[in-house]
C-alpha cells in the first residue's frame, strides 16, 4: 500500500500558519472574536487552539503562535480563565477517576 502525499510536511505547516495568521487578524485586539463577550465561535476556536497552546508537545504551531500571534495565546488563556478557573485542578493526573462513561450504563 503506497501513500502519495500531495504536500510536504513543511507545506502543511505553512498552511496552518496562514490559518493562524487569519485567526489572529480576525481577533485583533478584541477580547473575543465578536467583541466583549464569548460566543459559540470562541468556543469552537478555543477547542482547536488549546491543543496547540497547552498540550505538552513541541510542535511548530505552538512556537508560531507564541512568536507571531500572541493575541491567540492570550485569547486561549482568557477563555480558560473565564470558563475553567479550576483548570489546573481539573487537569490533575487522576482528574477522571470516577468520571468514566461506565457510570452511565
């Protein structure tokens, strides 16, 4: 089975940087994408960006956000502080103890 890739990894990374630049431009200096209050779009974008910003992986997008789109990193922090002030507690190693789907059977 032979995979043929249309784009190199560098090209794919560049596409992601262009997307991040577009989001950064749309956010601008506003606290949230539609102004002063978070909306569904903020939740959606947070769900994607949080993976780049907080996962303990050394990925190029994390560095790109930090260096070129600091407003996106600030946005992710703002969403976290607004909706999950107990983030650190929730992300503790055993945070899912007793919360698995088998409880709902």
